[in-house]
C-alpha cells in the first residue's frame, strides 16, 4: 500500500565494483599480473560506481 508520497529507493553500484575487482583479478592472474589486474578492476569499478551514482542522482 502506498500513502501517496513518492519515495525513491537509491540504487547501489557495489555489485559492479565487486564484479570488476574479481574480473580484474582473474584476468590479471591469467596474464601473470594479478596486482595490476586488481588495480585496473578497481578503477573500472569506481567509474561504474560513479556512473550509477550520477544516474541515480538525476532520478
């Protein structure tokens, strides 16, 4: 039931960050550069996290 007020539930990008870290580590390990893969995965995850935050902020 709704009481007439429109509440917007914020979205979370933590899942994207976690997946990016795991994929970065996995790909980095397969290339012999696990640390570099983790750092790149973290950077990609932060970009995706910021994108989700910006989109959610405009809602």
